[in-house]
C-alpha cells in the first residue's frame, strides 16, 4: 500500500474573490485556453451570445482572442458576462478554478493559490507560510526505491526552508542564507538520490549550519543594495514579455530616472515604509519557494529557482519604487498590481525559463556578485 498525501494550507481557505473591488482582473494579458467540453457547451447555446462566445475563441488552439490584453467576455465593470448570464458552471475549467491550482510530486498532491491574483497576495501577508495540513490516504500500489528516496528528500528539504523562514531575519540576510544554501546544496539536487546522499544532505545542512550563515552575514544598508544592484535587474529583464502597460511604464520610468538629483536614502526609506505596509515581501519570497519546491526537486534545479525568486522580489521592489516616485498616492494599489502581474508574466509563461537560463551565467544573481551586494566582504 502507498501513503498518498494531500497537502493544503489552512490560511488559504479564507480566500474570497474581491470581484468588482479588485485592483486588477483575473484574465488580463493571459492566454486563456477553453477546454473542449466548455467549448461544446458554448456552441450548443444556439443564440447570439453563444455565437459571440464561439467567434472569440480560436477553433484550432482553443485560446480566447484577447482585446488589448483584456478578455472580450468582460463587461464595463470588468465582470464576466458568461458568469452573469449562465452562472459559474458555464465557465471554462481555467476560469472556474482560478486562482486555485494543484501540483504533484509522486504520491503527494499540493493545493495552493497563485500569486497572480492580488487578493492572494493580501491573504498571505500575515500568514504562516509553512503552516500546512496533511491528509494521508492509503491506496493500492508500491513505490519504487527511487520514489521513496525522492519523497524523503522532499521532507528534509521542506524542513530546511521552514527553519530559515521561522528565523524571520532581515530580507537581505535571508536572501544571503538561501543563496549560500542553494550553491552549497546544489549537487545533492542534481545527483541520483541514495540513502547515503540524503542523510548526508540532512546532517550537513542542520540548524548549526544555518545559524553560522546568519552570524557571518554583515549588514549592508538596504538602499545601497537597491541602488547598486536592482537597476541592473530591471535592465536585464526589460525584455520580459510583460503585456501590462502599467508595468511597462514603470520599467521605462525606472530606467530613465535621474537618481543623481534625488536624496536616494530618504526617498527609498519612505518608499520602503510604504511597500512594507502594503506587501510582505518576506512571505511572498517563501510562498513562491514553497509552491515551487516540487519543481525544484523534479527539475533538480535549486540555484536557478532561487535566482528566479530573487529576480521576482527585486523587480517588485524596483517597480514599486518607480511607482512611488511617479505617484506615491497610487502606490498602494500599484504594489498589488506590480506583484501580481510580475508573478503572472514570470511564472505563468516561458519567462521563468528565460530568467533561469539568463541567470545561470547572469550578472546579478550569480554567487559572487550577489554575495558582494549582500555582504561587506
């Protein structure tokens, strides 16, 4: 018999769509694919609304034809016409389940919510990210030895991330610890799992090891880190396929801004204070790493996923800072728009592959340069 695990996170049960009060819209800039069953249901309506639906869906790829990145099925209040006319059950599977999602690793199913929804970002702000509930169901079957070892490795890895998270250290100190952990542990992810290698991994990266990393970190002022490194992050990721006009404008504003004529330290601190009110970057970072854990293990790519998460966090900070400088009054809403849309265009597309390949040999999140920015040696 196999112990099949169903993992959920209790804090996500409080999710409730903010509907017309949302600062964004679910489907903006997203190529939504309609499943065959739903498409047939639309064809069977035999009325003008059904004809309208079918006309706006590719009969080959089944994707909805977007109108300037907006779904053509939204009304003037950005509410779904399909749901209004025919109810929730008439939505395609993607729209019906969003922002809920599932991931699988051998005999584990993980349910989570995606951060491209601004309400989810709000929801995790005060959550304990690693607070999970596990239900075990016995099913017929037998695990291979390699599957058993992989699951054991996952459990060890989860506990390492949980320990780092529970330290609640400064964000940049935490990034330093995560990066050092990733580079030193990377070989254990890439090799075939054995009892010996897994136990070696668990024993080597223990509490004493992580505590020593926290002690060796020497604080570097946040605004120095931002000024010296994040502009390069913006420049290096300007080629991301971001469909959001607002995001693109923030990119341009940041790249063209004259930082020499600004009291950077003062304004950065003001912007940082505003950002911390609206977002919990620490929780966002660990939420991303937690839900990407299955992919990290399946792809055997710890360093690349750490790099991608750092780029995501850095872009949120940089573009929020840009938003604050251009219009501080709108910065609160823009923080959610920036964070949710960047997640969508990084993690819901091939941009995640672009970032990971770019930073395999990149100039921001490689070991030497990030250590240089995060430490004083």
